[in-house]
């Protein structure tokens, strides 16, 4: 009997031990799951905070965004044409509008801050200046607007200008920027070129850093185009052309192209190569024959180029509104008819003088374009129609244009003292919500390596 009781006691004791062990295992399992859950929750809330307040957002701006209600972020699914057709000089588009780009920035109002510029001057500091940038006299028509490379003037500056290429940090680095961000000051992003040339910069990391954009696109806060229709007509008004001039006279050659960027994957090269099969195209520069003119001998260049009727104003890249000096300076100012490849035809129609160009998209093939050029060569009256714009200015022109840097000065003088703006998603504003603002292209190793170069003979 005693033995049986002892066995029962031992059995109960073992059962209690087993139950206690099971309970400990259960508690450990629940504890581990709880820890995992807490960690996941903390990561989730941190991620939400990151999405709400972008990397690089100045602490004072974060505080303001928490304290003040942002008005509106705009709407999605608006077509690209509507986006790129914003009013040319209405730089600030109210966040209460249907402007699709407004989802990439925030606008709010707060108490005005006092400007600190001495002697009532407008001061712009070029933060990452170079020996050649900004130019020595960026805006001579507005002497009260001063551009300086002196970073010691940051505290008194109305704006800081950041050029977003060549030495600009590939990822946001706080130490690269001024240590103090003054409340009255605007930080301006100037990529200078198109999105393909800023492809190495992680612009997503620059959310919340910049107040204004300064680019060639007309939905920028400040327009920085390479040319302007108003400026062209201002120059013509100073030296009026003869309305009866025959622009075909003395032009004995057909198509001219000066080109120095020879990267073989640029879409313009296959088109030009096919065009040459059907019409004479004389190519000079780094990708063609050497010109007998020295670079600084402008008169020699004029004498050489005035023999041609057409000029290939082929852009390096196909991007919305990307129309460079190839069109404005190389073509229009030298009495060529420009043949354009780059931005959509609608962009040229909005920004260029009427009927001043031939767009490759109007032709089924380079051969068809070549046939049309030959037709114009044999019909002087039709050829001269491409110069009629010189003596027929539009009834309404945009306001006077003194150059891109004067536009910075005007913007600062016109800015509301209570309005604040910050780009929360600079990457998608610049490249497009779906990266649609430039045609994709191939990057094959070094952009300038000889193995990737095209050369025409």
C-alpha cells in the first residue's frame, strides 16, 4: 500500500512538473510572438513617419507641417498634356487647383518673416558655384538683384540657388547644406539640364529640401528655358527684317548639322543615318568632319553656315518641353529652317514662333522628310513661308523676357510674404509620376567612352 501511494505521489509530482514545463514553453512562445509583434508595429509606425515627413526635411519645416494644416495635394490621373500646358507665367499654382503636379509638393500659409537683405537689395547666393556659374552679369537689367558666390552672405540672402549636377551630392547629405535655414529664405533647385543628366542623383532623398524649382519646364516655379519667343521678337523689333527678303538667295547647300555628343544610343543618330541615305547632310563637330573655322572665329562660322537652307536641331534626349539652344540659337538666329527632333510637336507649337520649324514626327520616315526638303529646295516661295513669322508677330506675347536669371529676381520680388512651399517628392515631380517625362534610353557603360561613340564621315 505504501509503495502504491509513493508511486501515485511521484506520478502527480511528475505531472505537475510536466504541466509547469508546458506552461513555461507556452509563455516563452507567447512572449516571443509579442516581441515580434511590437517590433513590427514600431517598424510600421517608423515607416509611416518616413512617408509623412520625407528624408532631408528641415526640422523647422517638419514642425510647421505638424502645426499647420496643408491645404490640398491635388488630383491624380490628369493627362501629361494638361500638366505641361500650365500658364507660362503663373508660376505658383494654388494647391486648391486641379494641378496634378501639386501632389508632389505642399503649400501652406504662415506669419510673414522679415527679409534681412541690406540696402533693399535682392541677394541670391549660388551655393555650389563654379568658375563659370553663375555668369558675371546674370541680370544686368535689374541692378538691385545681386547674384553672389560668397557663402558668407547666406544669412542675408533672399534665396539660395543649388545647381543639381556636377558635384551635387548623389544622396541627400545634410553637411553639404547651410547649417541654418532662415525662415525668410527660399532654397531653389536648378537641375540645369533634363532628367537623363540627373539620373545618378537619388532625388527621392531630397524630399522636403527645396522650396522652388528652376528648370526649362513651364510648370517650374521659375522658368529657365534656353530661349523665348518674346526675346526673339524683341531682337527683331530692334533690327526689323525686310518683309520681302528672299531667304533662299545665296543658299546653295541643303542640310547642316553641328554635333558633339556622339553617344551611339541617342535616338537622333539612327534617324540622321537613315536621312543621309536620301539627302545630303553635312555633319561637323566632334561626331563629323572638322570645320575649317576656329571656335572663336564667328565671322568664319557665319560665312560657312549661311550656305545652308536647313539645320538639324536634334536634341540629345526626347523629353517634354526640352527645347535647347540647338533650336533657339543655332537655328532661328541664323536664318535656317530648323528640322526638330526631341520634344513633342505640341511643345514647339506652344513655345516657338508660328510655322518656324519642321518636326520629324510629321513624316512617316526619314525618306519622306528628305523628299519634302527637296521639294522646298525647288520651291522658293514655299521655303520662304518658314520665315514669315519674322514680320508677323503674334497679337499677344508673354511679358518681357530678360533671361532666366532675371526671372529669379522677378519671382522673389513678387513672392507672397506669407506663402510657403516645399517639394515633398522632388523625384517624381522632375521625372514624372510614372517616369514618363522623358523617352527611356540605353546606358551602356561610360557615356563618353570611344567605344560608344558615333562618327560620320
